[in-house]
C-alpha cells in the first residue's frame, strides 16, 4: 500500500510476483538470463534459486525453493546456450533438436494433471471422440488430429466452430480456446 501526497492510498496487487529478494535486497522481478562467473546461467531476480547449464556435462537445471531442491540432467553434454531474454537455447542438443528452457519468476507452471484434463475437455467437444468407438487406431488418431487442428484454428482466428453440443452456428457462444 502506498500513501499518496494528497492523503489517499494506492493498493497494487499482482498476479505473479513483482518483486524478488536477492542477496537480502528487494528488487523488481526479472527473469532475464545472464552467465555467472562459474558459467551457470541464472535469472537476474527470481523468487527462488534456479540456474541452468552453461554447457557441458553439468545439470541442465537446478532449483531450490522452500528448503527443497530439484536437479534435472540431460543425457549428453550440452552445447553453450544462446541467451534470449528469459530463454536459454541449446542448439543441436540432440541431432536436429534445439533445446529451449525458460526461466519463470515464481516457478509455478500449470500442473501436468490440469493440462491433461484440459486437453481431454477440448477433445470432448467433438462428438466422434466423446461418443463413438473407433475400431482402427489410425482412424481415431486422424479424428484427434482434426479436433486439435480445429482447436488451434479457433485460437488463431478467435472464432468458434459448430460442435455436437450446440449444432447451430448462431447459438455458438464465443469461448477462447
């Protein structure tokens, strides 16, 4: 809460952390990556300790929060990363694959279970996936591809498409994908 010169107060509230305590000093939260002297890549100011590989055989990511630590390794030696804001890109981490890892201020990704349940929810908008049984796995796979293509098209265009739940286009309520 801030006191204004005219005697009023201003309250600011943030969805994600706006400030981080770094070495005992409060700073604006900043996930811009930089290299430390020991070659590890770290964000400028995050709410918990995290570091990424600077290349070689060291762990890909190491995190510590509330007394608990997590370290993620990569099966092969990593190349030196290219830093782009809050993202470290390891070119050719595997043949033909660029590995991208992104720093987050509070380290609160969407739980995997919610991601899976949300995807099933999107797929159930298509009657063939919600009600029909497909004897051939290739046919079911094609319908899933069609459903996900429809979802991506709705996200890009902002429009809705007819589904079995609401068979007429004029009844469609705009719901972002």
